[in-house]
């Protein structure tokens, strides 16, 4: 379903010398219906990898195939169709500050042209699942860090994407809520969605017992079926 | 498709309401810009009237010798009016010339006394000749001085008036050039101000626009609400400007008439209402939509 082939990504430094290599010849394949954790220290390249999968940035080398579609060769006007198949939980949430919780979550469905009834039904359902039923009319600046994170997750799930990209979705949560969120992601995976989880939370990884890809300085150093958190 | 369009309009309206402070500020700027366009539009007929007024005051007079009969002068008049450069010819008899003089100088006792002392009418019968264009007077004067009836003419006062006529000519063409220059300058400034205001307003939403793209909204779904906001802002600004224009034209009409009796800005406003409304709409809504489109484009490149 998703195939990462020899991806290299370098960010030029401002002086023009010594570009920062974020990803160095990274390759792996996700066959479909997998729960994959990507671990590594800060700066190992986790976020860059997710940005490339979302076609937010272009690689210097290599290609990413999504169902045999080279996502960096897609025309800009076709990108929305691809992105509607992906649900993303951003590290910094990226909620719409001028929209309420309800509107934030409903936005993708509105953009896809879903009917009003469908949207109402699905949004209240998902907000119930993430425990924000009483926060529908609040704006992001009226929510706590954990609540924002749960809005971000609800927004990523609402349109039933084929893949969920979750970048540190538990970064700002206490252990109790962390496992709530992880249980939610596992459930989504069990219902048939591929989940790519980038994290540096050791306990989360060790309790999952699922595939773990370890990145270090932009390289894949380990790729294990029932992996543990080893750095 | 229809549901998306409906959502775009609804979101645009919501955005307008939620950022009401910014929306009002943008409307204010747009009102200024549209007012400027309106001013340029209204000034052009006013300046045309003023220029025509000045041009009307320029003429040359052909004075006939004492013994030429009025029948003959009328014949010459019809002869002169056949010259293509001549706009009209007016016959002023000896008596009329005297009347005019008395009318003009009745408050000047010295002149009136000397006129009574003279005992007879010292004025000559004349034809006032006006050309279509100030630059044509030289030609007309030359024609008269070489014509078949030149023996009957006492003098053509073109050469005395030449400096004045030429001055008027250069002022008029100068005014036209300055008018065009300032119109273009003001229009350019107005467009830039409006564009920049909207750009800054949308700058606030820059990150939001990028997020919309990243979670899979199409360009038109992202752009649409901003265009709708631009449209609403432009339309409200047009209505406000139209009201202000109406108020000013109505209120100042009488006062301007006392200075320049030929000019009625109220009737200019009324007779050009639809054209004016169209120009204001084009300026307001056009600027609103185009500026929004360009400003949003930058953030859609993700």
C-alpha cells in the first residue's frame, strides 16, 4: 500500500554550505493494514518522513508510492484527493484557531462534500469517542493541551482515511490519556486502517508489541516485526 | 457541487462576521478607494464644463468702418459663418456696443462723464467670431484679413488678444495633461492600498490556509470563502460610498452653483447614476475579489 524507496531529504543551510541531511536513503514498505511505529530521538527524521508521505515536502531523491501512485509526481490540483485518503495528527495540532471544535472536525467532511446529516452524525459520534462531547462550541484557545490533541485526532479520523499519520499524538498528555489515545489508534487499526505512529514514548512502544522502525540520524537502523524501543 | 458552493458562501459570511473588526477596517479603506474613483469620475465632466466655460470667453472681434451699413455686415456675417473653423458669429451693432459699455461701466463716473461729453456714439459695429478650438483663431484672423471685404474692416483685434488666447490655450491643454496624470496616479495608489489591506487581512489566515490544503481541501474550497469575504466587503463599501456621494452631491449642489453656475454636480450624479454605480461596483468588488485571489494564492502552494 505504501512503499518508501531510497528517500533522501536534505535541508539547505542558510549559508549554503553543509546542508542538514534529515533522511538518508530510507526504504521500507507497508503492505496494508499495519500498525507501524517510527521511533527515534528528536531530529532523527520522523517528522520529515511524515511530511514527505503527506506530500507537504518533496524529497531530493527517491520516491514514495501510495498504491502505485508516485505522490510527488501528482499535479497540485490532484493532491487533495490523495490527502483525503490520509488522516494526519500534527505534532503542533494545526487546529483552525478561528473555528470551533465542531467546525474543526467537520471541515474535512465538508471539503469532501458529505451531506449535512452525515457530518452531524459522524462528528458528534467521534467527539463522543474522544471525550469532547461537551466542548463542541469551544474555540481551540479555550481548550487545554490534551483537549486540543484529541480534537486533532478526531479530525484525522473523521473521514475514515486509509492511513493515519500520527506525529507524537501523545506528546502533551498525561499517562492516563496517553493510553486512551493509543487504545483508540489500536482500535482504528483493528477496524482496518493503517496507522503510522511517530513517537519517542518508550512505554507506548513496548506495550504495543507491533512493528517498529527505528531511525537514527536519518537512517533506518532497525525494522522489527514485534519491536521494542531500543535506541 | 451545489453543497460545496453553499458551504463556501456560508463559510465566507461566517469569516466576515467573526473578524468583524478587520472586516470593518477593510471596508473603510475600500470606501476611501472607491470614493477616489468616484471623485475622478465626477471631476471629469466638471473639468470639461470649466474648460468649455473658459474657451467660451475667448473670441475675436471684427470691427467695421463707420460707414458700412448693417445689411452689408449681416452679409459678411453669413459669409464668415461658412468658414469651417468658425463655431458661431454674433453681430453687435453700434447701439448694442454702446449699451454694453454703459451696462459694464455704469458705476464708473469718469467714464460715463467722458461719454456724455463726447455727445455721439464712438463705438463701431462689429462681429464677434468664435472658433471651435483656441488654436484656430490665428487661421481665422488671417482669412478675414485677406478676404474680399477686407476694405470694409477697420481692424481685427486678434493680434491684440493673441497673448491671452495663447495663454488660455496652453492652460487648457496643461490642465488636461495634469488631470490625466493625477487620475492615473491616484488610481494606482488606490489599487495598491486596497490590495495591501486585503493582503494583510489574509496574512492572518495564512497558516490556516496551509492546514486546509494539508488535510485535503481543494484549492477552490479554500479560496472560495475568502473571495466571498472580498465580495461582501466590496459590496458594503460600494453601498456606503454611494450614499456618501449622493449626500455630498445633494448637499453641495447649491453651493457649487454659486461659484460656477454652469455646474450641477447633483444632476451629473443623477444622469450618470448607473454608470457611476457600475464603476463603483467594478472598483469595489473587482478589487476585493482579485486582491483576495492573489493574496490566498501564496499559501496554497503546499
